[in-house]
C-alpha cells in the first residue's frame, strides 16, 4: 500500500489548516455561501438537502485496517454512526456539522487520507479493479499505475479548472471490473507481443444525461508513455471542451461532436509534442519504486484445496452459498478474494455502521493482511483470505449482518442516495432498493435467477450507474409524482453497453412489480439455467419484455 512521503504529509496538513480558516470565516459571516462554495468543493464538502456532506477519497479503492478504524471513529464522533460507500470507491458522510469538518480532515490526515479532488471540475479519484493485486486473472496489478496517475493529477496546475469533472479508471485484467468504458479515460493493462506491459486506451465514455461508451484510441501504449499520453488527452480536452454549457462540457461530447478519428489525430499530435520534452516519460526506476509499495503479501503456502473449507460447506448451506457468490479465485492457491456484502436484505445499499467498519478492520487484521478494498458496486472486499479461514470469517461476518451471500445477484443492488439526501435528485432510490431487496430475498430464488445487476439512480446524473445496469431504474419527476423508467441490457464490463428504455415509466408503488415481471419473463424464455439475464436480453431484444409489461399491443 502506498505510504505518504514528506511532501504528501506537508501538503495535506497545510490544506487542512487553510480550510479551517475558511470555515471559521464562513461561520462568522465573513464569507457568504457563494464565496465559500468553491472553497468547500475543493475540500470535498457538498451542501445537500438537509446538511453538508463530506466525500472522502479512497484512491483506487484500497484501505488499511487502520484507515477503516478511523472512518468508524469519524462516523461515531462526528456523524450519525454510519458512512456511505459510493460507486466511485469513495466514502460519504451525510451529516457532519460544518464546524467539525476541519477536525475530520485532520483526523483523516493522521492516517494518510484526505478529501481532495472528490468534487469540482478536476481529475477525480482514480478508480480500479477492487480485486487488484489478488485476482487470478489479472495481467498485472493496476494500482501502481493508478497511484502514478493520482500523483500526476493531484493539484495539477493545468487541470484544476477543467470544463467539467474528469474520471479515470484502470483495469488489470481482460475481465473488466472497473467499468473503464464508461469513464472519460479508461486504461486496460495488457502485454505487447514482446511481453512488455502497456495499455489499451479508451476515451469519451460516461453516463449522466448523455450516456456513451468510450472509443478505443490506442490499442497499445507503452508503459513509459502513460503520463505523456494522458497529458495529451487532457490538453486536447482542456483546449476544446465546451465551457458555455455544462451539459455539453464532458469529453464524451467533444469526442462525439468532433469525431473519434479526429480526436485521436489531435491526441496523437499533442502526444508527439509532449514526448519531445521527455519530462513525463516514466523511468523504469520510478515504476519499480511505486510498484514496491504494492508488493504482494507474503502468504503462507497452502494446498489448493482446503478440506476444512470443503467439509464446512457441506454442513452449512449458508456458507456454501456465500462461497459460491462472494469468493473468487486468488492468484495464490489456497486463498480466496472475499466480497463483504453491504447489501443485507432490506438495508440501505452501500451503508456501513461504525461498528461494522470496526468489525471489518478487525477481520482484515486477522484474515486478510490488514487490507480492505471498496468496490464500485458499493461493497467491501477482503483480498487475501486463506480458504481454511473462510468458515470462521463467514461466521463473524454473519454475526454483524455482513454475511449476505448475494454478490452479483438480484439483491446486490446499487443505488445512489437519491431524494432522501441529494439536492439534485428527482426521486428516492433507497426505499425502492429496499423494497426490491425484500421482494427477491429468498436465497433459492436468487440462485435460480443467477447473475443480475440492478442499478438505481434518483436523477439523470446517474450516480447509481443505471445506464449500465442489466436492469436500470431511473427516477424522474412527472408533474410532482415520482416515476421510474426501466432500461434493459446495460453492462459496465468488457462488453459494455448502455441499456435501452423499455417504455413509459412506472409509479413508485408499481415499479417493484414491474421488475418482477421482467425477471419472470426472463426465467420463462431463457435457454436453460446457464443463460444469464444479460445474455437473454441481448438475444431476445426488448419485445417480449415490453409485451409482458405493457401488453401485446406494446
């Protein structure tokens, strides 16, 4: 895990002191809210419906047990006893008092955390695969490159005031668990013909008001050119991105209006100029230095098959279900990567109490080399767990409502805070997610349905990633009534696609039943239990689902 150097410590401490002064001036009335707004946004502070909200950066979704304990402390001391993990691998506290936020930032700084660039028109938190450094299928650990990008982009003088916010994601495996094709820049680690590490580069993806899948602009970028090429992309965007209309200011609109071929030509031309300086060439020794921070833990050798684990699964059906859905193969035999579900039936997706955070930190110390990951699907991950330890780990998780074996299933629902918190929302997301979770709670039914990603957004900004949900739900306001539109066939993986609107929206009291109709239609028409919901929708198209929802005349 990356450790702050002297510059990091000094810079973050100075920013905390600076913001403490700005808060005092706001509370005394010396600064108006309009004057204070750009200052608070630079420190991750939003003003939501009922209170200020603080968004904390979790670079590439990696946390230590010490950091998670600090988050629990902050939840307990300054908030209402919980935090909300987001689809950008960050954490939000929804109820801090403004007067306390400088103290919170100081506490965060003490464990090498901050809230910089979690808001504003800048390069946001760089995200990556939540199984990074552990997954059996990865080409290389993407986190060193995400850290290099973080260092390059933090307080970058040329890119602090972009046309709009800018998001970068990196994946280290052919199986895309970082949704790189719906980011402004997406990077896929790969090996060239000679075995050298490089990147496929995607530009112009995004969700929100105008969802688009990114275009591949480079099939292979040499490792040493990572920063130079990203700098070239950013310069083209900063120069030509729309500043007259925030709805058309994202790079996806620039790519769409200019054309992918012409944008690629401009990027390549700028890349040539950037390379001439040699200033952004990544030397091997720097890559090695950063990579050393992410060295794989020294795990004890174990047999690939754990008899203890296999016997326990026979005796405990819950453990067997948990193992099937929440445990994936580790690169080292005898270990697994464990998803800790923050989707207990009927609870708020992504929320974790202070007690639960403390428990996860303790379990990480005991079973997972003190490492925790945050997934963009609003769950936590213990990346290095011995199969022998899984029965004990599962029992401890279950005791604290963290043992739901539903990762990737119909109740593993993503949702934004919606109208319960957000000033931008048109509709509530949380009650709908809770209703759907209860409706599909039966474990046997979840297993019968199989992999199915439901994603819910309370407005067109798409913080719940509804565009890339297998079933996407978008809340809209229709003459003062909350109505939900249904899209089908979206995906954020390596086969990325934007879901298609099925038809007219449903009232709040109708939408759960409509989703159930869609699921039942899939079960009726699928070609055997191995055909997933997404595969079935892509094969069948919209027609049978429209007919089931609206009648044969649809």
